[in-house]
């Protein structure tokens, strides 16, 4: 990797393609009510190569009003090149960190000084493709300086908070963000945008637009004013849409207009500040019913396995002699996670502790690709007692357990009766010891394998097609709905017992679940979730409309009529 690429990666800088810069400028300016000869100020707090400001300037010039451009970037090279590109224009580009401007110790102090110097009349428009996944170890006081710096946040959360804080009241913003913003970890940022601004549009573009990174991205735009009962224009591009756009066959602007639907903002509020881009009128009563239930987290424990990839390669530190997983990044130097010493990768002892054959002092291992729907295969073994490797307590792996694949579209959950270890991309789920004994491992597996929860994931995570880096976080799994069960209702008790018996009888030695049994399990799950036949038709229709990859297509082997054949 070149020095420039390494520097960009460290900063989380992925420069915006022209096609998205043009679309963002058009969407942002559609919200501006400006007359000719009006003078405005526009800002990009992470300007990179300045392409967002370039297209914003072009479109404002076409509309006949003056636009003073202010650009900020932490990378001095970006500032230098932008000064050359925008020569003789009304603009200023400042080499500083937008999170802590002008070297000040707090964001508020820095922006107060910065605004007085460069933004005396405030900011009318802020556009940004903020950094993603940048190294934030350099910042020491983020937790107290930013409300969004909680849990597994990303640097783009901090930039969005900065943008909203420093945009004038009534000003307009447009932001390009990775689709991780839809995940539970970024709840605080979604809540900020929905509760502090009038969010006007969300465009799920998917991946393929950035030449140097395979990440799905979205455009989010709105006005800094308190929300009302407005609707949000939502669009979700299909893979065929993207092909048409990238090949030049269709205009991205026209396709976005064609795909746009109006989603009431109150729906996003009622769904706990989710960006429910793909929710139709038919979905509202179903999702409302499901979200009145408790979540899985109240009934299960969810943990990750051995901190090792399925490749199984480990390195030994020559200082402390402990082993650790080989880093995947192409670098010549790494740090030992145990003692902190530098390790020259080329000089370190390298070993592989995962094999396809059983060896002495090894135990069976399940990795993500071994997990199907209900069914789990064991094809690997992991060596034991390797000093430094985080195996986790064996009690985690012992006994029946549901195993869920972290990576991949949809939801892949199986049940393991073999006491096998799992690696870090597999979640181990067991019922909590405090829950009702009728809530067995088999019942939890049936819920996770149900069409109902796949439908929830499709609607709330927008999992409609292939992407390069799809995954379910632990929070995504833990916050799935768990039905309210009346243990005094004979039919509910019978449904739970039936599910447990069917899963136990057919999963232990089966390679695939018989369709008749699948329908019978689904019927009992439907009863517990109180989903009727009409609602199930909506659920099955949703699954049939997404791109038919295995996690989705395998759910269409039975029809709604098969589930409700004998009534519930």
C-alpha cells in the first residue's frame, strides 16, 4: 500500500465520486428557498479533494446567487490541492481538525473562535462526506466532548454531531455516510438527526460508487429546525438500478425520484429512531405489533467465540513468548497485544492452530460458513492450550446452544449439540438460567430461523441484496422481538413444547429440515408471535421480493398456505 493510501486509510478518507457530489448538491439545494443575488456561506468540514463544494458551487451559480465556500481538512495536502483547484473563487480552505478546530482543547471553544474568524454570518449549507473508520486513538477527551461517543461509535458520528451543532437555524445539510448508520450502535446519531432537525431525505445507494472501497453508502439531507409531522423522502436503489447508473444507461437523479416513497417521520420515531426506509403501509401494523414485544436480550445470553479467524494463523511474540492472531493488514510491523512490544512479522514464529483433521489436544470448531438454517456442520478442529489465545471458558460452548453467523445477509442460525468451540464471527446464544423452562434452546433457534425475524431484519436493516461486508451485530440480534407468552394458555404451552420436540427430533441427525416439519414449526412460532395469515402473506411477499440469495431463497420453500393449512 502506498504512503498516500495508508494516510487516507488512517484518516478514514474516501473521496467522493462526481456522480454522488452532483446528486448531493441537487438534493441539498432543493431545500433552499433563495432568490437571485442572495449571498450564502457553505462549509465542508472534511473537504478532501473539494468535490462536494465544487458541485455545490456549480449549482448555486446556475441559480444565480453568491456562495462563499469554507473548507476544512486535517490533511494539508488536500488543502494545498484545493487552493489550486479553486483559485480566484470566493473561498477559504483551512488546515485544521474540524472536531477540535485551531488546536483548541474543546470543540465548543474551537468552533467559537473559528466561527468568529471565518463564519461571521453563520453557515447556511453544510455538505460532507465525513471520514469513516479513522483511527481515533489520538483523541483523549472524546467521551466527554461528544454525546455520540458511546459504545461502538465511528468518527463519522462525531462529525455529524459537529455539523448539526454549527449549522445555523434553518440551514441545510447533506451528508454521505456508510450504511452502518442503520445499525444499533449508531442509535444516538439517528436520534440526533430525527429529533433536532427536519430530516427530509434518505437515499440508500448501496455499494459500487466508491472506486477505492466496497461499502454501501447513503445520502442523508435535511434542515436544521425542529421536526413536525412531515414525511421523509426515502429511496433504496436495487442492484439493477446501480448497474444502469454506473453504466451510464440511466440518470441517478431520475432513478432516485422513481424509487422515492414518502415515509411519515412519526414512523421513525415510533420505531425507536430507526431509519425505516423500506417500510410500506402494509408493514406498519406488523412491525408495530412486533415492536411492542420485549426483546431477545431479556431472555438470552449472547457471546462471541474464540478470538481468531477461520484461517487460524497465529504469531509468537519473542519477548513474552505468547501467541496472538496474525493481523490481516499488509504491514511489516505489529504490536504484541499481551506485552505491547513491537513484533516484526517476518521474523516471528508463525503457526496454524486450526486444521481439517482431528489432532491430539484439539477440539471441534464451528466457523460462520458451517452454519445453515437450523443445521450446523463441524469441519474443523482447533488446537488447545496455546498460550495467549483467548479461547473463552469452555462452559460457553458446552451443552445445546444456538449459533448465529455474524457475517452475511439475512439471519443464519443453527443449533449445536456437539459442545464445539466457535470462532469470533459466531455468536453463542443460550437461554438465561432465570427464564421459564419452556423457553428452550430449540425454541430460541426456531424464533431466529423464522420468516418473521428475517422480515424484521429486511425491513429495519434494509437487507435487500448482496453487499461486500454485511453483518449482524450482537445488538442487532439481541434487540429482535421476543413474543409475550401467556404460560397459563394451554395453546401457548403446547406450541412451545411442540417446537422443542420437533427441533430435537429432526435436527440432531438431519442434513436438511423436512418441509412439512419446517411448516409445522413456523405455524407454532406464528401463534406465539400472534401473526395471522394475512400478515404472513405480507412477510412472505417481502422475502420473495429481495435478491434471492440462499438465506432468503431457502425460506420460500414453503408457502403461507402450508403454514396455516390446519389453522392455528
